[in-house]
């Protein structure tokens, strides 16, 4: 059987204290999306670093979907620690959305015709017969 290291034993004790603090403050959901499943503590700096502190100020409660996102994106991590504590739907930090690039030219995608203002997806408007772009 493996022995628990010094840092792990310290974290196990501090985690119990943190859970009580978060419950007292009423933070029982993910601080980004509001989920209540798969919660864990996100540290700044990371728990594996020598500078890690297991305090209420240096941790945030995140779900299993949000946690890796904040681990990998420093800009999002900074915004998370800058916003007020707890879950606020207006302050939700969105994940980067990659725009899907269409292979179709602009005139082939649905757009308003310049002349008749109807939605078309062709170069020549089928309603007025004029060029739609």
C-alpha cells in the first residue's frame, strides 16, 4: 500500500475545512455555469505548485466541465478570480466559440435582397429578378 505524501495529507485536511467554508457562504454550485454535479476546487496557483494555498480566496468551486477550461485558459482564469463570488448568470464566462467557416460564397448563404428585402440564397432574387447582393 502506498503512503500518502505530505502535500496530499495537507490537502485532504484543508479540503474538509474548505467544504465547510463554502457551505457556510452558500456556494454549493459551479461558480461559472451553476451546475451542481461533479464539483471540485480550482486553485490559483495550481495545487501541484509550491505556491499553492488552500484558502477561500485562492480557490473557486467548479464543475467537471468548466474546470479543465479554466486550467487551460489563463485569460478565463483571471476573469473568474476577478468576478464576485458564487454563481451569477449574467457573469458567466463563456467558452471560446470557434466560428464554423462556410465554404459557400456570401451570395449563396441566406441574406436579404437589396431590392425587395426578402430572404434569398441566390445571386438573382427569385421574387424581384434583380441581383440580390
